[in-house]
C-alpha cells in the first residue's frame, strides 16, 4: 500500500522535526506536502489526497480543525497541538489520534502503530467487500384477474390461497375462484413470506386463513381454511413449518 502524509505546522522548526521523526520511524511513508498554514494545507489536501494528515490545531489562515473538515473521508487525521482543550472536538471529527507538543519519538510511535492497524483494516475490507445487495422486488398489493368480460382487482390480503394450474395460477378468495396467467413460481417471489407460506410445490396459503392443521389417516398434514371448504395437503418438504403448532 502506498502510504502518503501531509504535515501542516506553522512553526518551521517543529514542522521539520516532525518530518524527521516520521522518516525515521516509518521509512516507507512518503511525505507529499509540508504546509506552514491552514490555507496551504487545504490546497494540498485537494491536490495530493494524502493517506494521513498531521495537523497543528492553531495555525494562520485556517485552523487544523477547519482543515480536517475539508479532508476527504479516506484521509486519516492526527492532530498536534500544545493545548489539550481541543481533544474532545478532535475526536468528534473522527481523528485517529491527538498528540501534545513537543512531539516525542515514543508518543509518535504509538500513533503510528494505531495508524498502521487502521490502514490494515481498511485494506482488508477493500479486498473482501460485502456482497452487493440483491435488488428488492416490490411486494404485491393487488392481483389483476379477468373474470368474464371484466377486469377485477383483488387485494392480496383477501386471497386464501394460490394454486398452480397448468402454466397459470388459481387464485381463491372467500368470494372469487379465478385463474391468472402469472405462474406460481413468479408469485412466490413477490408475496410477503411472513404472510404467505408455500405448503406444497403447487400451493401457497395465507397464514391468517388457516383454521386448522391436522393429520389425515395416512399421517400426512392437511390444512383446513376459513371461508373455504377445501382441504389442502402439506407436502413432506414443508412439514417443518408446522412443528410445534
């Protein structure tokens, strides 16, 4: 990983001293800008997009706090200052560390250890990104059915069950029993799985419509529905849904 750094410090001797300490402690780190004020630091941030920015809080032009607010989210910020009253604000801005001046080699090494750990974590996350989220398929609210010479809109919550019928689907409510051209395998993708359960490769039932679940004389599960005289079989592969009921 190519790690770069910006140093913003309005005191020349302290700026150069920090650069020397960094070069000694982290030889692979490339210092791409050394700025004497906040205005120059903001310009360098935009031009160089450094991995790390070491910012003095009290500087001419713009303060280190103002500079940090302009930094790209990928830039890790470390504040250096002679005053500790800014510590809370610094960490609120997401700074990885806060070093009181004069900067010592021991204190800087602790900061660099924290920086290396953070950068390693970021690098690992970039190598193994989260899988992309599958696009959400909109849930069905209405079923459109042709009944005679009419087009009827049936609210999904009124449907007792859906049943495969050749390449089409039978839709049953307490008042209607109709056929729609949408196959069952397409409907199941758009029905709320907390409301509609598939109980057979050819049948999807509304949970709220179930009156009773029982075993027939062969020991197989059957469902009796409210508002319908039909009894629907539950295939063996879906028996687990009704354990404990």
